[in-house]
C-alpha cells in the first residue's frame, strides 16, 4: 500500500532517535543478560538447576523486549501522536486510517525483532546460549506473545486520556509485571504466593509460552497458555477498537 | 464562463453538545478564488475546515468539494486537497526532508520536494528536525506538506497565527502564488488585515452563522463604510457650503476639527477645491477610510480581537 512502507521506515528511524525508548527496548535486556550472565554463568549445575542460568533466563528477557515495545512504546507513542495532532494530520492524507496504526505496529515489531536478535547474539557470543526448541514453535510463540503485548499497548493508547496518562498507567502496569511474571527475574526466586498471584498477569503466560518453546516442550502441553493469550489478545483488541479516538 | 464551484456548502449544521459550531452555513467558493472565513475564536471556523477536510461528519447539510462529498467520498477527495490544520503537528525528531518525502509517498501525483522547499524559502532547512524549526518555518513547512501533491483545493486553518508581521506577509505571497496557479483556497483567520489584503471574498461568521459574505470592499461599503476627511481652519467659514457637494454625506465639528464624511475617491479633492475657491486654506488635512474592522464590528456587534 502506498506510503505505509515509508511511514514504517520513518517510524523506525524516529524510534532510534528517541534515546530512552531505544535504550529500554534494545539495550536494557542485553544489560540484564550481561549482569546476570556474569554473576551466574551458564553452567548446567548453576543457579537454575539442570539448565544453565542464561539458557533459562533468556526467554524471560525476550518477553521483556516484547513487553517494552508492545505495551510501553506502542501505548505511549500512539497516545502521544493523538495528543499532538499527528494522527489528525495523517488522517487528511490518502493513507487509510488503519494503515497509520499498522505502520506504528509494524515499525515496533521490527524493533522488537532486532532487540531479540541482539539479545540472542549476545547470549550466544558470551555465554554459549543454547536453545533446545525448534524454529516453528519458537516463531509461533514469539508471534502469539507479540500479538498479546501489542494489543495491550493499543488498548492502553485508546483508553488513556492523554500521553501522560498512557505513560503513567503503562509504567504502573509494566514494572510490577516484568518482575512478577518471571521476565526480568527468574520465577524461581519469587515466593510461592506471589508466583501464584502472578497468573493474572498476561506477561506471566508470555514467559511460560516462550520458555516452553525455548526448552522444546511439546506445544500440545501449552494449549491453556495459548488460550489465555489468545483471549487476552481478542479482549484487548476489542477494547482498543471500541475506545479508540483519533483526537 | 461559469465553471462549477470548487467548494459548495449548503445548510451545514454541526453542534457539539449544546455548543453550535455551524448553523445553516451556505456558500460556495469559485475555482481559483481565495475565500477568507473570519470570526472570533469559537465562531465555527475550524469546524467548517474539518468538515470540508473529511475529518468531521456534519449533523446536516450538503458539502461538495470538487464535486465530491467529504463524508462519503473521502478516499477520492483526499488526494486532491491540501490541508493545513490548526492543531496538528509532526514528530519533533522528524527532519523536514523526511516529512516531505513521507507525505509525497502517499500520493501518485507529486512535485519534487526540493522545488517545494525552495519555493517556500526552506531549502536551507531541509535537514532540520521539526522540533528545531522556528514558528514561521513550521507554518511554511505545513504549507509545503499541503502542496506537495499539487492539490486543486487548499484548506488553511489559521495559518498565520503566532507569526510576526513580516513572516505573515511572506505567507500571503505564497497563498497568492497558489491562487495564481489556479488553486482554490479557503482560509480562516482572525486577522482583519489578512482578510482584507489577501482574500478575494470574505465570509464573516458569528456563532456558526454566516452573517455576511462579499468582497472586502463591498463589505465595508455595505456596513456604511465611508471616507472621512478632517482638517482645521482658522478663518470663519460656512460649513453648509460643503454639505451641498455631491459626494458629501455629513459635515460636523469634533474637537475643533471639521470632519466631512462622504464617498468616492474625489472627496478630499472636491473639499479642498471648494475651500480654496472661498480663499480658505485647510490645515492638517487627514483622510481615513473605514476598514473591514469597522464592518466586522457593525455586522457582529463584536470586536474581533477581544477574546
């Protein structure tokens, strides 16, 4: 479609020029990996039991990348574009309204993929990162996880009254979620009570699904996780469509 | 030569809750014309532009831009109109050339970015990020974006607000140049001078209603506008003699000055000739012309600049 590719490209350039967003999506997960990898190493008899720490933690860091760009960046960017009148300006061009949002999603999805690539490359180069999964389930888990987080981000942008509100609400959800879901910290470090309570967080299921795909657990054992994420995606998308405003 | 009007509005009605933004607005804009819409903040100017620009659905009324209905035929219309919105922006970190390149990519028909930038005096700013442009540069940039695809109709909402007088005049030249290329322009403003100097016709709106629509000159004349010639004399003179001159409407004294109101370009000449024939030499002669500002006050009962 005319212009969508160009808009996606421009959005990617703008993303890189925004140092804070670029840092949290692209650099921060790598830094976490470096710190914890340096502390715990990747030996099979290390902190995470019979798998190396880095091998066990990496799916969580992947979830972190997805949540940062899907929930936070998308939610805040779209809310800010609405507040500043950028969506209005784009709406009086021949670009279809849906295409304006699709370009945002596409740009951030590419960024997410790059972030994950940087993470995996670092893990491989420094810690001998090993993946027991197969490409099909891994790609599917990545796609399902991204769909959920991007849908939540779009819902956040739609519901928030302002860019500031999107930022405040987004952070208030994001920070507890990355620590309680097992994304930024291994779940095994959390008390049982918190771990059980964390099933209400969508990111918990994202981490579960990514870990299963990573460790090569058959996808048929993950049907309930996939169902929860699918339902979350549908509900968040419905909320986004229902409450979306262009200005 | 009666070409179809480029813009037609019949009975436009739009309200937001209890606030009426457009009330039975009816007018048309001829192809190649600059129509100015003037009114105070909240009079309904932006609503009108937004309805024409396909952004808002009228509650009632028929709108046609280039023969298309902005509500129904938005997809066909958007490539043919150029719009500069009052509350619109672009990302601060987007560079000017990138913005033009991006907007050009939305269109099949487009001009070279470099040409448009040069025309708007922005050639040196192509690599500057939007957030670093000055107010005047930003306005010109938005005009550039509205013109990149050679639109047939251009809608400009408050395009010179926040600009200094010199920048404003520069923008006027640009708008005139557009019109001279055959583009139809509808612009809103709350600067009287802008309406008077730039627009072929002016629509005065108040509370969503068009209270008058004509050329600036005829609006002034219709509102009882006239010329005023005032002077001092130190010799006794019977003023009734002036009152009998054809162009004179009224003669009176204000603060020791004689004030003659009348019409026509010859008013001052006739008065001076009559005085000279009686051997009277007028001193400190001043002439003034009623302006659109006076007409606006007469038409709406409001001053434009009070908000």
